[in-house]
């Protein structure tokens, strides 16, 4: 080995040492950078998850304030005081609420029961179970991305491969629950691609899923619907009619109870006063007729309301004949009665035209209330000339009588257009138990059945139960008219005619 070779080896060793030293320094620098980046990443991820957790907590507090505050209060109590005292206080509060509910159910439900029941129903029933019900009823939206791969071989054959990826299901979110004495109102937020009508069509399926008798869907916002489940039926028993009183409001005559446990009132004067009631035999049309009359008995007695009756059967209204100022049974007499009402209406039109927009009710110009029982008997089953004249008079009264103080209330068993040609002129309609699903739409209008007006499913024993849909009502309302027994009709007749007799004697 000569000196040249030794020099090359020496220089190569020095160069290698320098390279190793540089790589060592570079490795330490890169390690420091990596450690710094790793530390920054850990800090970033920790901050990210901390912010997400904080955002989730804030969201839960905002969206569920009562539940969040309760959880925080319970946790703080257990930490600072102990679970024994918490359990003792809980037992005492439960006992107080139980006693309150036992002794005064109405105030308990108004101030405490409704909130507790709503919270319990949301977190034990609807939050865990409603998404599954909605999905089973076809009320979920699926996002499917299905790429298609086409492969062309040398022999000209195509091979098509389909694969399903990124498949997800979006379900409407529960926004709130309000639980009343008989109904649960569950508000859900629709997902893009859904419309409220989708829920209308699935109302019966949802009722079956919830194992309840009835479900109704209401649109409360452009992207929010309320799914109402009836847990129990508050209209299962007949509604008692109050005793004859001294006060009266012909714009809100008491007629019974609603499915929400509230009083049901019918307008006999003003907007929406013309009413058509349809129902099969024994459905309770007489309850709808007599109940408002009993509630306005003082007005009838004092001459503020003058009742006329057309009774083709000659039985129902004849039982309280003394109540009616005009009364007709045959088609000829009915036509004469209607002519008298039209003439009186024309006289008021002449007297008040240009002076007022609505004739005020007074003893000089009383509210003329026509009770037309079995209207189909005289609008279809009589000779054509008489039938056309009766239809014409009824049309005049229903189109011109509201502002002049004339109200028509008709009752029919078969609500077809051929039987009641003027049914569209009644702004408020009541559908009691009917024999066919198609009758519901004939009475209440299109989509009434889909919106929950299942009048053909009313039990025969539930006389007076029906659905109302008309002016001021966006959704069908289930009601039950007050039951007026025979003695109440006679008491009403005596109450009304006693004043007339005393006035004549004086």
C-alpha cells in the first residue's frame, strides 16, 4: 500500500466522518422538529376535542336546558352533600307530588304533571324508539352512492360491477315533546327531501307502531311537523250538558267537549255559523242539534234568537215543538217556511243596506236560526220542481244570510253531492260516524281522512263523536257533542215557553 492509497483512505475516512457527523446533527434537528410537531399535534388535537366537548355541552344546555341543569344539580349535590340526602329529598318530593295529584289532579297536571310527563315520554319512549318507527314507516331518507365500473375485454364482452358504498340513513330529529292528559305532541324536524304530506300518509302506520288508537300529523313550521299520538280517549263517555243558565253568547254556543279535554263551542252567529252535520242513523246528529239550543236558552226565551225547524220525519223536532217559531214537516210547508225566511232577509237587506256591515242581534231583529233536519229528504227525494225551489232558498240563506242574522244548520245521513247540492255553501261541517270512508271526504273535504279524520271507524256506541273541519280549523278536530236527554228537551221547552205565556198573560 503506497502513500497515494493511504491518502485516499484518509480523505475518505475524514469525508465519511463529516457525513456521519452532519447526518447526526441533521437527525437530531429533525427529531427535535418531529417532537415539536408531535407535541403541537397533541396540543391541537386536545384543544380540538376540548372545544368539541365544550360545544356539545353548550348545545345540550341550550337544546335541553331542564335536563342539563337537573344533571348538573344532581351531580353537584352528590359530590358536595352526598347521595343519602339526595335520596331522602327525592322521596319527600315524590310523596308531595303523589298527594298533590291525588287531591287536586287538575292543578297538579297544569303545574307539574305535564312537564314531568313530557320529560319522561321524551327520554323513555320517543327519543329511543321514534327513529325506529319512522324508519320502519318509510319516513327516512337514504343516501346511496353506487359507482358503476365497466371493463371491456379483448373479445368485446363488457363486465359490469356494482358496489354500494357510502350508504347512510337520515332520520327526522325529535325537537320536543309535549304530553297532555290524552295526547302526546312530538315535534320532529324534517330532513331535506321530505314533506309534511309524507307523514300524513303514514299516520295510521305510526299509530300502529305506537300501539295507540289514533295519530294525527300537523305542520307547525316549514320544516317541522307535530306527530300527535292519542294515549287515551277522553271522549269515551257521554258529555253531560250543563243546566240551563242565564248568560249566553251566540257566537260561542257550548256544544260539548274536544278531544283535548276543552269545551267545544259552535258559532251560531257571524263567521262560520252555517253548519252541515253528516252522520249515519244513530250517530248523534240530534245531540249536535239540541246541545247548542240548550246553551242559548235565555236568548231564545228573551226573543234574541228565533228558531225555525224543518222536520221531514215529524218526530225529532216535534218533541220540542214549543221552541220553534216556525215549523214544517211536508215539502210544501218547508218551502213556505223558507220563503218566509227569504222575505224577512230581503226586508232586513232593504232596511240596513248602506248603514251597517253586520246586522246587530236585538229583539227587533233577532237571530233567525233554521234547524233543517234530514235535509236530504227534501233536496233529493221529492218532485224536481219543489226540490229545485228548496235548494234555491237554502242557497240564498247560506250565501246572503250571515251578515243579516240568518243561520242555517242542516243534518243529513247521505252526504253525496246529489243529496246535498249546496253542501259547499256550509263553511263549517261536522262529520259524525259514517258508513264509508269516501263520506269523510265528501263532508270535510279532500285529505281530511289522511289528516286523521277517521269518522268511518267511530264505534256505534260513541253517539255524538265526530270530527269538525272548517273556518278557523287547520286540522280535523275530534269532538263529542253534549248528550241532551228527553227531559232536558222538555225542560228547555218549558223554559222558553214560560216567558212567552207570562208575557201574553200580562
